């Protein structure tokens, strides 16, 4: 299995631009998570999908952030407009909810720099 | 709601020395406990987990952690570290029967020196 695939691995953009991060979860997994990692705040859960439906988006920082999961094999996290404080590494993770034993499989992350 | 506290943000240690990374949690219900490891420029990988049964769990690369319910702790230990163990380690907790919603601690950076 290829694991969780994220793109792009690195993104440098200017303040005000739209940013779209993409994630392909592991085939057969029905839960998908978006996390943000910064030095100041550590790992923060932004949003959680189960069977393509958003379950908990209380971690999404503000309306500039939106996430979608149109099907079981693809999710996007969009920031519009982007700001310098959005600079972080964004991780996507997937898991199989069946059994609920908690192992998340993480992608390698998308490092976003907003100038 | 649950929370996780990792008491040390950085732990420097010499190669072949023992190490303990501390983790305490709080929760009003039964929990599963996890340690994840993050190597530089990579995502997190599961190192070991406690679900039930024996309170001592081990990883394939020599780490172990012990669930202590009375002290609400899940400290990670290794008797002899290697340079390759240099990484950031995250303790995490999820409520039993609550799906896979993990709450992570702030992480501990283990720095192994030659």
C-alpha cells in the first residue's frame, strides 16, 4: 500500500493567495483527519471526516479555512485568503474506524510558507 | 474531554544511555494510549499502543511503555538509546469507543548525542 499521499510537499505563496492542499487516504480507510503542526502550538486537529462526512470541525481556525471530502479517496484543505500566520506543516491522516483502536496513518505533510 | 501533558519538551541523552520520556493524561472515561514518533521531515508513525491487558507494551525497536492507571501515566522508556532514535515523540490518548479521535501531547524532542 502506498500510504497516505499528500500534495504538494512544499508550498510557498504570498499573503492573500488561495492555497489548496490535497490528500489521498489509504484505500479502505473510512476516517480522515487534517492536522496542523507549528512550533508554538504543536499538533492541532483541524477537522475530522468519517465516511466522507465532516464530524468535528471545531479546530478549523476561522472561515478562511475549508475542507472537503467529495469521495472516499480524496480530500482537500483550502485556505483563502492565506496569511503569514497560516505558515505550518499540514498533515493528513487516515484510519479504519472499525474496531476503533486508534492507529492513525499519517502522510509526510505539506509545508506551507506564506510570505 | 481528555488532555495529555508531556513534561519535557527536550531530552538530551548520550548514546547507549537509558531514557524515559514522561507522559501524563487526564480523562473521565477509559482510554487507549499511544506513543507516536516523528523523524525529521516526516509524518508521525505509531511506535506502540496500550488498548487493554498487560500494562507493559513494547515496540519492535526496544522501546517500552507502562500504563499506570493510578498515576494516569504512560511513560516511554528505552534501556539503551541509539543515534537513530533522535526524533520527536508524541504521547496521545483516545476515549474507548469514541472512534479514533486522538488528543496529542506537545511532544518531546529526544536528542541522542555520540
